[in-house]
C-alpha cells in the first residue's frame, strides 16, 4: 500500500476537461451545502450505483452522507440493513421522516456524526456519494477497517 501511495503521489497531474454531469445537484429542503454537499437526484445514477453494489438480502450496507435518502431507500429494498452516517442534522431529520412508518424503518440505523470520527460497526458493502475534500481520509479509513468488507462503491463529487 505504501508503494502504491508513493507512486501515485509522484504521478504528474494532467489537466483535462470533464463532462458536466447532472447526476447530483445542490441543496434540497434548505440545506446550505456548507459541508460540500451534493445530493443524488438522477434515478439512473442511483440505480446504477445500487446495481454495481450487487446487494444480497443478507448483507449490511454502510452509507456515508445519505442526504435525503434517494439511494438509501433503494438499498433498503435489496439488503438486510443500511447503516447511514450523516453529519448534517437537517438531513438526519429528513431521512427519518422519509422512512418513518414504512417497511424499511426497522432496517435503517442512522448515525448522526462525522464518518472520520465514528467507530465503524461491521458491514459487508460500503456505498457513498462524498465531497472530494474528504476523499483521501475516507479511503484510508476504509483500507484500515477490519473485518474486510466485500466491496465499496464510492462516487467522488467534483468541486
């Protein structure tokens, strides 16, 4: 791992134009986006991410930054449990309201806090749509996590 990181750090940066994506958009329901938030709106992207995870009915999914829960609800339909870690108290409330009284309510464990500071429970699959600014610490925390999980599907938001 150290060798990979060192070699990656020495790679020259290439400037390239990236296509504009409308998969994520800013600020639903009064969220100010001060946390670098972009919320998944495009159902094709949500379905694509969930599909890539190949969730099994017995698996536990860890999701970071569930926001309004578009991807969370989709994953709850396919797995045993979703553990969602959210830093924004407004989004915690929003997601609680969204699943309240539904068949998925008991399958969702919401943790209000900073992923980088929380002790991680057991999970099989990791899924996240995260701000670029926390990408390195998040990936390194995942690499150190034990027991090893089956897969991680991470979308990094361009800033």
